[in-house]
C-alpha cells in the first residue's frame, strides 16, 4: 500500500490506476479505524478494482467545544489495518495541504444539514461537505463509500453530490454492530464495561420503536417509550429520538410512500452516541 501525502503524487498514482482501466473507490475517514471502516474497504473492493482510503482529521468539522486535539490519531496502526484489508493507497494529507494559507471556501448544504446533528453541532456539516467535496475532487473516484451509522452525513453528501452534478456514485454501507447490536464507533472506546452494557439499550429501544411503528402503532407513543427506556438505562442529554424522512431528514408523523428512518442521539457517560434504523411497514398475515 502506498502512503501519499502530496496532491501531485496522489494525482499521478490515481492516473496510473485509471490508465490501466481500473475502477476506483474512495473511503474517506478520520482514522482511529475499526471493523466498521474495514467493512467500507471490503465493500469498496467488491464494487471497484482499487480502494483509496483517506485519513484526515478535519479541523473544520469540530466545534469550539469539541476537542479536536484529543481526537485519537494512530496512523501507523490504521495503515496496517488498511494494508491487511487490501487498500491500494492511503491518502493522508497534512492540514496545510488540505487548507493552504488563504483558503476561503465553504460548502454549505441547506435543509438536510440544518436539523438534528446540524442543530446540535452548528457548522459541523459545512466542515464535512467542504472536506468531502475536496476529497472527491482530489481522488476523482468512481464510487465513494460512507457508513450508514452517520445517516445524516450520508444524506447531506448525497444532496451535495446531486446538487453539484458530481460524477461519483455515493454508496451507503449498513452499520456494523457488535454481537449485541451496539453500532461500532470509535467513541465506544470511552465507555466503561458498565456503560457499554447500558449503551446496548440504544439499538434495542430503537428496534422496538421501529417494529411498533412498522406495525402501525402511533409513532409518538413508540418514540416516547424509546426515550423513557434510554433514560431508565442511564442515558442523559437525549437530544432526539425521532422519525424522519430518510432523505430530507424532515420530521414525519407516520409511515408514507417515502422511506423513513428512526434516528437517536444521547449521551452515555463520556460519549455522545448516535444510531439509526430503517422503519418499514410490516404486513400481518
Ligand atoms: O465520517 C467521517 O469520518 C468524516 O466525517 C468524513 C466523512 C471522513 C469527513 O471528514
């Protein structure tokens, strides 16, 4: 696996792959890689001939109260994992390469980026959209893969790619979960054994709410029950447990024609956890 830090070298390496007719996949990450990221690499390899992963801890998506300095950085271990999983290139630019002196452009996707995480973390999605557009322009992949765990991020990126006619397929990869359903996340590492056990209430509560709504029970009651269950399990700062249109992230009160998604964000001890599930009508026989 090549580790590349300069844009010119990246462009040359990508041109070589393209020259030999290879389809290229990009997996953008901020490092601290885990099995969830490896699922993205593996899916990339199923859908393209060569996978390029990027590791860039993007300062523009961290708020003033979010600790950018404390974000885990372990490039050597990450690179070993990527190589083992068949990644062709690790694109790891420095902050000065990504945002040189005088950088003055921000990409802002209105609507879908303003609610939920966007409301809780002002400016976050502007930072994400800006860096993802840059990564897509730098690598010019045929396909870019993102985890469905950050469902809203995926919706924002899809909106941006459609609106700006980006010649890339944006592909969402289902959430990797542990054997008890907890979505894999770098933030799980902050949890004590006891908190980890309690955190597993999150996917269970969402699963029950999704099933109830799917059976036709009122969404409001199902969401209230899930919220109460989270509070009982020790979750605090329950920012939202909500039923949304899966693409626009606007609130919906019941299932309709458009795909629906149940999303939640709450704090367990030191970690703010997010999770989401599709909600589909179930037909009884
Ligand atoms: O999901 C992430 O790790 C980041 O938000 C991304 C997409 C790599 C942009 O910095």
